[in-house]
C-alpha cells in the first residue's frame, strides 16, 4: 500500500507519455509489452508532427529506439523504475540551458509527488499538523528536489525551435533503490531543520520508516 501511494503520486504530477492513457492502462494489465510498443509509436509520431528532433549525445539512436528502451526498462520492474518527465525552454536558443531547466522541472515533479505522500500520511496520522507540519512538508520537498538530481537518469530528450526559443522535453528514470535513501535523508534533515522531531515524536519516526524508505535491495 505504501508503495502504491508513492506510485500514484508520481503518476499524478508526471505527464503520461503513453497514448490513450485510460485505454492503454487496461491493456497494460493484460500485456504491458504490447502497450509500450503502441505507446512508443504514438509518442514518436506526436513528436515528429510537432517538429521535435533528438537532443543530446544519443544521436546514433532514433527517437523510437530510445523511447522503447525507456518503456521496456520501466516495464521490467514498475515498482523499482519510476519515470519522470521535465520540460525546459530558453529564449536565447541555448540548448544546455533548456536542458538544465528540464532537469530542474523533473526534480521538482518528483519531489512534489514525494511531498504529497508525506502530507497525506501525516494528515492521517495526526489530527492537527498546523504551521509546523506545513513547514516540515515544505522543507522535505525542497530537499528531495535538491538531492535527487544525481539519480535522474536521462532516457530520451527531444528539442525544437519556436518563436519562443528552444524547447526541450526530457524523460528520466529513477531507481527507487537509490531514491528511497534520498527521501529518508531529506526527511531526517527536514525534521531537524524545522525542529519538529520532538513535536511529532517517535510516531512520525516510525511513519517515516514505513512510507519514506523501505525499498528492497
């Protein structure tokens, strides 16, 4: 249940890149590999129609190759490998700057999902969190966004140039075996920073162990 809470939160803040999201979800239960193929084809067609081309050092592959590998990696273990999406734009046409914005956007998306899980769990565990609870959630979300960056593994990045400058879309994969440690570190530091260790006591410590960490090696 705790794992599903986090997966649901990730799904809420990340853009669904498989076509026909509701229909494909039902098919995925029966045959997720076939769903990934159809989703890959649809997404590549969407990118091509919108004028996107590959960005980055993976030019020896096609968009289809990279996105298919991305989808297959997730399907291989959907509890361990989490997809995260980010977008970036630079009005001066600097690709490197736009890619940095996309990475930051993806980190914030992931951290927001992590923060929503913490907020939901704490609201169930405590009747009145008040200002301290809000500060704890904010500090935790900020630290997750900061510490998760090195664990964002880029799968595929595409770019296009418009009147607004250069735009990029980037898909990443996070390995939960690493991310769970980041979330645990972020919560430990957030509790100390907001001086809420004594307020929430051992109850929140046990809750953190249950909902923030605990990913099997």
